[in-house]
C-alpha cells in the first residue's frame, strides 16, 4: 500500500469516526462517552443463559487449559477419554450474549488460543472489523470460572446510551464486575492540550493536596500530536489530554479536535456499573479539571468519585497523616510547644475556634480512617525507649 493510499484511508477512517461520535452526541444528548470497557462475568451466568448451546454439566473443570486439565485428571484418576475442551464453546456463547445485548455486532472467529492468560477467545465483529473479544478458560480454577469481555474503543464508538444500559443490566444480573473503563470527552474546537498542562501546574489535578506524576508525549516543541498524561496505572487512574485530530487526520490537516480521557482500572478501585449510564458524573469526579471543563461546556454532571479499595484507602490515609505529623514535628513543633507550655488555655481556645479547618492532606477521608491512621502513626513515632521523668 502506497503512502498516498495509507493517508487517504486514514483520512476516511478519521472522518467516519468523527461523524459517528457527532451522531452519538446528538442522539444521546450527552457529551461524555465510554471509550473502552473490560468486564468479567462468572461462568455460571454464561452457562445459564446459553444452556441449550452448552453441555448441561459444564463446570470450570471443562475450561481449564490442557496442562492443568491433565493434572486434575491424573489427581482424580479420571477417565482418560474425559472431555475437558469447552473453553472455546464458552467464549462463543459469551460473544453471542454480548452481541444480542448490544444489538449491532456479530460473533467473529472463535479460536482455541486466548489472551490475558485466558485460553480461548471469540471475536466481536462490526462491519467486518474485530472490535473486541470474549475470553474464556484459564490455568487456574479461579480464572476458568469466569468469562471476560474486552470491548475496544472501535466497538464503543458504535454503542449508544440504550445499549450501555442493557450492558449494565447484563453485568449486574450476572453479578459481574468492571475491570477497566475509559471515559472520554471530545471537544471539536476551542480547547487545547496546553490548557491541561496549565491546569496541572495550577493544582487542578491535585489529590488530597498531593500532585500526581505526569508525562508529556508527542511534538511539544513543534506544537502538534501532543499528549499530556496525569496519574499512573499503578494507582488505577490515568487522565490523558491529546490532539485527536492530529492522531486521525495527521497534523498537516490542523484539525482542532481534542480529546480528554480518564482511564480507570480495578486494581486499586471499585468501579460501579453506574459508570455506564452516568459517565459524565464519574468523569467530573475524576479530577477538579474535568468538572470545570464540563461546567464550561454546560454539561450537567454530579461529581461521582470512584473509591479506592479499603486497604488502599487505609494506606493512603496513613501516608497523609504521616506527612501531617512530620510537618508538625519538623516545622510547627517549637511554636506548638511554646503555646502549650506558656499559653495557658490559649491552645485549647485555638483548637475550639479552628476545629472547622482541616489540613488539605486529610480532606476527603472518613473520620474513622483518620483516627485509625493517627493511632498507627503515633505508635511509629513513639521512641523505642521512653525516658523516665521521675528518675525511676
């Protein structure tokens, strides 16, 4: 394929995607969309829904990979002819359910090889293009007992609000869970990625007084094809602002289309399925910058924060309390000691009058978590040996 042919194809694809997104905005009357989705369902949910297409006695044992099947069979002295080869059938059944739920897709090729440690996959197809997979089977009983759905951005661009509501119902009814969701806001003109950098420096991405790390990609010196990224996948939340027009049309086209995107993963967070029907609320809750942009374009949204898991929240609170305690010890302690020793009731009066004020680092934490964190930090700060003041 010549360079001219590639450029023409890129331009055609870009125009098709942009037109589809604009149509979806008009139909759904909302600006924030879901750009990528990964979720997991229990195997039982697929078996129950596709009972006529799958063996009646199908269990996770049927979906284990060959090596683990052989180990289980040998350990149980099972018949050597016992069939443990149903992972690809489960993947195909899951793909049929997804296609029926979304209404616009077809089941593509079913393969006895998988991805993400699953052993089989069935493609989700739209207009002859693979836009996602349903995965089944695994090396462990835990994974073999689940079915995973991975819908790319090329799938979600063709999924409207009604289909997302049906998909939410599918996940909820199956007692499944979302493992990744990307929320996107497309701004056709009037905004630039350099504004994200300015907002970052102004503290509009700070979390509890702490500034997350950031990265810049693309040709910032030349002023095109730029991405400004905030956060990290290790924390389960990443923001990207990038020049989508440059990505799809080439920077020579000078298309002003900018996309602001929030990627959330469940490695440290609990993702509510409500994100599928109220994406703007969760987009606004990701960072103050996101909420401000929605206000500027008059998109109504009630800020909804995707919480961290309890263990992560406890560790985060402990880190915040540690920093506050160190600041008091290293900076404010001489003043606090002087007021405590010589100020009479002044310290108690100050605490009473200023009790409505909270250190920025501790804002957003539940009082019980702050109290527990202070107990841990106090124990860590206490000297190993306490000197007696009585001479004993």
